């Protein structure tokens, strides 16, 4: 009723005003009454967090008649004073007929037996004592134990339900939420009156303010969250012989990374040779289906005179391309991401400018040789992009003005023909492809274009220390993955979501050493292999959750945030950065007195404060510190300021002239320099900086508060809907 107001008829505004007034009336809208009612229902539920049912047999029997769980608060099974090992039960005459009478025991008789004998508890019995009991009593004991387990599980579920939804079960929280919601409705009503006073429903500013007010109402609305037991309460699968290694050994299969096997086509933690073979064969099948391509090979290869020889030559070309497919795939990811666009439609698509850059880097064009001039390369690009079929799913996913990966394979063959066969250097197409790859493309590619995704996972990502870091920030990682894709209601994390996240926390810029091309390449190489890039287009250009985690870890490795000691040494060399100066700039300002850029958000990162540096900092001393080494030269100094990695990057962002003083080390990232520093250390500092940016964007002074706000917004934007596409 509210969303379509702007542009509606004036009569609709009166209805909207009436609806907003209704929201403010307690008799029309009351979260408190609902919380009170749900709390009472939860207290009456089986296994509730309230005190259990009465031990009075009459009360318990009545509760059983009302449908409540019976047996959750019962005692033993034998009568008072009975020996639990003699196998008898009070009312032995009932059991004279033996096991045949078991079916005649009604629920009421069983309940009376439970109430009369409360001294017997299953854990107090030994194995021999239990087997000495009558079979009926054994069955009762088992049933009682199972019922107790069910009661405990229900109790935990109810506790989690109430904890996850305080507004629904706590009157104080409901009262606060109701007050906030009524205030939001009042703001929306005021904006509506202002819009009506303008007299023009199309007024841009007034309409925008009204829509903002409605959006705040949607955000304030309490959303139900399903209960989720913490990890420590989940029942673990029992280990069997040979299932686990020695005590203390870390195993990838038992780690936090285990679900990644279910997210990818390889069904493994790495891109296996088998899944790469499947991807290549899928691409190659599309290449050899093109009549123009086969006609070109037949025309250019001197040895091809019939269909059998063409088939043999295509097999040889296939083998040459497969030998270097991992390199070709990496080059395609690197150069296709050179474009400045950040949309999903530009992913895995290489346009003409990027293709020319690839050819120049590999020294393929030659203005003096016919067949490989820049104009000839343009012709090859057009011929490769020609689609022989249209109207199919694959044709719709294939950009007519850009190369997808299978077309990149085809154009490499065309480049080899133009480079060697047209000038009559060679006469065999497969030999030309092999020489082009081994003599020009592979040696000339930048290292970032030939990175092995599995090497980073094997040597840097999959280890005990990184798992500990992910566990510490798991809720925050999930909130980041959810909230930035929530508006699209998708399970897939697209490159638009990725770039929005990085820009909102201030990770893009010279102060971090990460630009848009680097961010897009990291996005591409962090993806697990998707076999079919056309039929599963949305999945092929997106990240699943653990792909997203890997991408963040790669950025942390590239960014290589300095250690606490290095941060203190940096500020010791910065003019004017004394211990008395506050390192973290206030909102909208910076320590250098300049205007602080919009990102990252200026909120300081939470967590344990680093140890204060000593009064004698490495590097040049502060001018206000007095003569070093002379205790009597100055009165007792104030404690030195302890700077954080957040202060370090904000200072570099606010004062680019300090880039010459920045901490320089091998990053282990895109530049290819090896890094001996553990990735877990880098990731911890990286998440400290990211958290500060998220707190500025979403609020909260602690990580848990920021996570709660992000998850609430994700629920508001997506409505709890995530489509697989």
C-alpha cells in the first residue's frame, strides 16, 4: 500500500495517511502483546525453558491429557523399598503372565509405576543389574532415557528460539522495537504531509524523503530468525577405526573447509585434473562444431585432404591446446578482467581492446608481416565471434562482441595460422599452435596470468591457523556474504556484490595496493572450476561462500598488512605523529587535518588493544618527546599512543604523500614475490581493517553488533529468499 505512492493519484495519499495513523494506534499494532502471548506459549511447550511440569501425579496426568510430554520429570521404576536387581515391580501380580501381558500395560499404569519409584535412575545401574530387570522394566528405562533426551533437545531449541528473536518473546525488547517502529511510522507520516503540502506529487526531493522514510520502516520491522544451535551442541559422528589420524593432526576433511567439496563441480578441495579435462573438452567440442573453423583448418594445413586427415589434425591441435590449457585459462581470466566494467555480463568476456593487449604483451602482431598485422587480428576477432546458431541458451549467453573461453581457444589457433602458415614459415596447423604457445604466449605472460589456484590453497589457505582465523570471524564472513547480495535475492555472489563490498570498506585504492583489475582477477582465480561457462552462466561468473572466503584470503595476502611493531615504527617516522596525538580521525576528519575520504568508514576496529609501544620508538623521535636517553630533560610523559593497522591505512589514504614511508615487503600476491609470513597473521590484520569499515557502514561498536545489523538488513532486503538461478 505504501511502495507505489509516488506518482499515485491524490486520493491514494489520503489512504496512505490513514494507514500510517493506524500503525501508531496501540489497538492496531502491538508487539508487546504478541511477545507476552508467545512467551506464555513457549513456557507451556514441551521442553520449555520455564520450570518443568509439576511432579504431582494428578497434575502430571492432567498435563498428559492436555497433550504435554509425559515422563520428562519422572523418577525410577521400582516401588519404594524394592531391590532394583530383583527384577520385580510394584504390582507383581500384573506381571505374572510374563511378556505376553506387556501389551496390556496402559499408559496410565506405566505412569503410576514411574511416579511410585523415583529412586531408580538408569545411569546408576550396572550392565548386570540392568539385564537382571524384567524386560518390561528395561523397556521402560529405555523409553524414559529417550524421553529425557528429547526434552533436553527441545529445551535447547526453545532457548535458541527465544535468543534469536528477543522481540518476539521478550516484552522489554518488544516494547523498544514497537517504539522504534511507531517513531518510523510518525516520520513517514510527517514526510507524507510535507509531500502533500508541496502540491506536486512528482517533487523529487519530497518524494525521495518519503521513500527513505518508508525504507526505514521496512528495516525497523522485526523479522523472524530460525533457531540455530551453536556448533558445540551439534551431535558429532562417532569415529571409527582408521577414520582419523593421530591425535592432534589437522585434517582438511574434518575442518571448517569441508563443505567446499559440495559447492564445486570437482567435488574436491582443489581443481582436479579430471574437472579441468571436462572443462576443456566442453570448450573444445564447441570449437570443432563450427563449420568455419574446420574449413579454415582444412584450407590452411597442407597435409589435410580428406575428412580422416582433418580429424587427425584436429586431434593434434586438441592435444597442443590441452597441454597448455591451465595457462590459457589463466591468461583468459587475467586479460578479460582488464576492462573497467564491473558487471556480471563482463565477466569471462574478452573484448577487442583487451585482446589486443594480450597480443601485444605476447609480441604476436607484426606490422611487416601479412596475416598478423593489427588489422588482420581485428578480422580474426570478428570471424571468431560469428555465431552459426542463434536463439539457443548458449547463443544467448555468448556476447557477440567479446570472446568467451572456447572462442579464445579458437582464436589462438587462428593467430598461429596467421603467424606461421600465412607467411609460409610452417605448413602444419598443430605445429604452429605449439610454437605460438611455447615460443610466444607462455614465456611472455605476466605471473598473475599464470597463477596456479591450487598452489595458494595447498600452501597458504588450507591449514590449522587459517581455520582458527575463519572460526573467529565466521559470523562476520557470513554476514558480508549475505548482505551485499541480499537485494538480488540470490545464493550467488556476483562481481557487482564483490566490488560493492570492497569499495564500502575502503579496500580499493593506492593505500592498500589493490585496484579494480586486481580485485576482479582475484575474484576470477578464487572460483572453483565450473565445467560449462554458457549453460551455467550465472554460476560460472559468481562465488560460492568458500570461494568468497578464498578471495578475501587472497586479498589479505596481496595487501599484506603490517604488524603492530611495523605500524608503530611507521608513525614514529611520520612528522607530527606524537604519542599525545589521537591516531584515529573522527568521523569526517583525519589525523593530518585534511578531509577524510568517504571510505573506509572511520569507526575504530574492535578487539583486544595492542600492547602500548615503548617510549623510545624506532626511527626518528618525536620533536615533542625531549632529548632521548635523558630522563630529567622533561617531566613525566603521557603514555605513548598505540596505533593500529586501521590508523595506518587511514593515514595513508588521507595523506598520499606518506606513501614513501609505507611498510614495504613481499606480498606473496599478484607481484609474484614469495612471502614467508603466515597468511593467518595477514588475515587477522586484514579483518581488523575490514571490520572497521563495516562498522562505519552498518554501525555497531563490537563485531557481534555489526553482524546483527548486517543480518537484519539482509533479511529486510531479501525477505529471506535466495534463488539459485
